[in-house]
C-alpha cells in the first residue's frame, strides 16, 4: 500500500498538491501520529498514507464524504457510476445543465435535512467534479450555489484510487468540528500539519471568514503544541502579519499558483511554510 499512488477525491480551495515536492523534503524525519485539523482535499495525507492519523474539517458534508468512502466505498462508487452515466448520456448542454441543477437541488435538500449519507457524499463528489472550478460555496442561507462548469463529459472516480483512499482512511480517526479540539490528543513526537485558512484572502472555512483574531488563536495553539514537543508545519500566505506572528519559528517563502481563483490574473502568489523543527 505504501508504494501505491493515491490522489485526493475532490479539488478543494488551498489544496497542496502542487506544493508536495517542496513540503515533503521539509517534513520531520519521524513522528508517531499524523494530525491534519484543516483537512480539505487532504493532498499531503493521501500522499504520505500515515499509519495512524486524526483528520478534521469544520465542513460536515466534506467529512461525511470521507466517512462514507472509509466505510461504504462500493456504495459511493455505484452512485457515482450512475450519475456519471446519466450526465454523459445527455447530448446537449441544456440537458447536462438541467441534470446538474437537479443534483444541486438534491444536495441542498440534504443540507436542509442534515442528511449525512452515502447519497449526500456521492452528490458532493459529483458537484465538485461537475461544478465551476471545484469550488465549495454556499449562500447566506447555507445553500450550495456553485454553477455548472458545462463539461461535455464527466469522469467522476477511479476505482483503484477510491479503493486506495478507503484503505488509508481506515487508519484515520475522522472528526468534524473545531480544529483546536481535533489537536487535543496530540503528544510529543506527533506531527500536526496546519493547512490553515489564509490571512486576508477568500476562504470557505467558516461564515464570516477566518479573522485576524482567529489567526492569533491559531498561533497560540501552535505555541502550546510546540511546548508539548509536537512537530508542527503550517502554511499560509506570505504577508507581514503572518511572518511577524510566527517570527520565532522557521519560515520558508515559496511561489505558488492558486488554480481555484476565478480571475486567472490572481492565480500567482507567495506562501510561507512555517516549522518548529
């Protein structure tokens, strides 16, 4: 399993796939349990395939999707096969768009009724693949409102990849909620990877965004974990506030492409990788 390549199931804002060649050489030499409190697409987790892990995100439908793939991968794939077949069978853009909107209404019905099921997990994957730029966005009423990407054809999943993802997820404790609570059990020689919401940029972590005060709280948690002997890596955008906040730790600046930005002119930027080891 360690030699099998698996990749994220969904595209997520701030995903780290492109940064893996930079991040991996910066990882600690060894650690016990792996923690990722802002999980998103989980690119680093799926690349490393840790034997013991705790993963968390505040989005309950995202984490339900991972739970369903962990425990009911075949059922999820059966749903995706059905959705893919129906979408690809349509011959006009209008038919495909109408089907997308039907699936979006179905997902919003799941949101309204807090339905955390195989079906809502499958809908999330469908919408992520068929929607514009892999966004997850909701309106003020909590309704998913991403428009269709008008794709001519969909390929929703790769069986070998889903099976591999399911096996790796079986080694993880999957949580939904506050990132601080997700780190409570971290001990000396554990490793925490904070792919944190970026300062002063758009994010989907919580309604109202991740504020300056939230970033200061995250820094306090970083300090607490450091005092416990936990190994920590944190990513954020390259700005004076973040560099000043984490000034006593090791900071590396890197150039990145932000592929999920709607405006192609704003897809380049600099990020920082902050470590305590």
